[in-house]
C-alpha cells in the first residue's frame, strides 16, 4: 500500500481546498444549511470518506505534518480567551450567571455519563470524554483539539470518535430543540410577552469592516497572548497537570481582554474574531482530514449506545432542569431549545433553534441576549477547564 506523507504546507493547501469544497456543497444542499453543518466539516467528511475508500481498497494511506494544525488550534482558542470579558458577563446580569451555571452543570453531567458508560463497556474512561462534553458542548473545535490530545495519552481512536460524535451532536441538537420547546409551550399555554424585538435587547452583532491598523493590532494581541501562553502552559505541565497546549494562550488572552476592558481601551474584537474564525475553519478541515474512519469499526455499538444516552440526558435536562431554573415561562422554553443546540452542537445551532421557535411563537429577547454570551464567550472556557480536570483525575 502506498504511503503518502504531506508536509505542513501541502496539508494547509489541501485543507483550504477541503474548506472550499465544503462551502460549495453547503451552498447547494439546503438540508446542510438548515442544520448549520459547518463547511469544513462537510468537506472534511468527504475527504475522510475518500481516504477510507483508498485504505479499504489497499491503494494508499495519507498522513500529514500537523504543525500548522496545532498552530491554527492555538490561534482559535486564543480568540476564545479574548471573548471572555467579565464586563459583558456583568452587563448580562443574573440571567447570564444562572444560565452559565446551568451550562456548567450540563458539562459535568455529560462527562460523568460518558466516562461512566465507557467504563461499563470495558473501555478507557477517557474515551468517554470524547462522547461527553468534548464533542457535545465543545463541538467540532474542542473535539478536534482534545481528541488528538487524548489519543496521544494512549486512547486509540479518540480523535475519530470525538469528531464523529460532534457531527452526530450537530444534527441531534438541531432536531431536539424545537420539539422540546414546543412541548413546554403547549403544555403550559405559554406565549411571548414581546410585540417586537427591541434593538437594545439584542446582543451586539457588528458588521464593521476589518481595518488594516486594527488587524495589525489584533495580530499583535495574538502574538503576545500565544507567546506568554506558551510559558504558562509549560509551567502548568511542569506542575504535573494534563492540559492541551492552547490553555496557556487562552488564559493569557482572557487576562489581556479584561485588563483592556478595565483600562477602557477598545480591543480590535472584529479583527480578533475574523482571525479566530479563519483559524477555526482551517483547523477543522485539517482535523477531519486526519480522521481514520476504519478505527470506528470496533467501537460502533458502544458509541451508538453512548450517543443515544447523551441525547436522552439532553432531553431530560432541558425539559425539566433548564425550563424550571430559567423561569418556567415562554423565555425558559426558548432557553431549553437553545441549550439543545449548543449543548450538542454549537452556538449557531442554538441561535437557529431559538429563531425557529421565535418565528412560530413570538420574540424572546432575553434568551436571544443571554445565549450568545454564554454559548460563544464563556462556556468553551469553562468546558476546557472541566475536561482538563477530568483528564488529570483519570490519569
């Protein structure tokens, strides 16, 4: 069998082609757009299937230098750190704090369920994290970063399982949110109390163009955070804690963001977000290019059972816990639909779930403000910390 080895430049070029292919397919298939399936995921799965065909037919296997994949991962999670503004957390009020606390509980439950079921199947409990909050709350970004890390710790197939579970979660979370919200709305006769969605009640969505000077400033922010973060990560690893390499950069970025906020300096967040999104897209494309689908054969039945268990957990948690804690009103029902979205997929899924409910039953301005803050700015930060704690505990 021919073994093809790509250097980091070849790998990045192919990742760009995979991303463009994914964007083309998504633009032509409404179902993929409706479920908010990311373009790099679509293109990456096509690549993985082609690779599986080459492997199964005995023609070739493909490997590549993942140096730039790690770099793009660090840049993306550094951008997540820059989003962790406690000024915004305070502005969101008690509802943001409550929903964040509920989301953290969900992360813990997903990881306890995943590791427990993995142990019950006689598998390494750390593999359960790859069907826990790593792909569920974390989505493809966290799956693509923690999967290889867990695999490097000796858990075979962890990266492939994590990405596959994240793809399942995107679809399941989108399908689950609407029915749960509708069931609560109909059972309690709930309705929207808003006639229209006030602009002031919406999260800030900027359409500002990227500027050259601000782009340079954003790049400098990243360089400082990543450089100092490498020192922090080395310190943490020397202390005996198991953490992904990007944790230091994410922590330093969060500190920088809050120092900037306290000093009333305007951070170039539009440009930081643009660099983060670019890095995420290329990182995801490369993560899916690394999939070895043939490794799922021995894990098929346990994985299906564990994913179904996570789906049941999500349904029960959102129907009973989220709805009751968030106020037992119409907005609480919308919060439930949103939790299904980002709790099994990503924040865009949460927004799509809420929009579908709002289009049918009326506006929910409180939910539309709180969910993006928690789903986009804070939960990834806390999820990474919790996953790291589980890895350290499990050894």
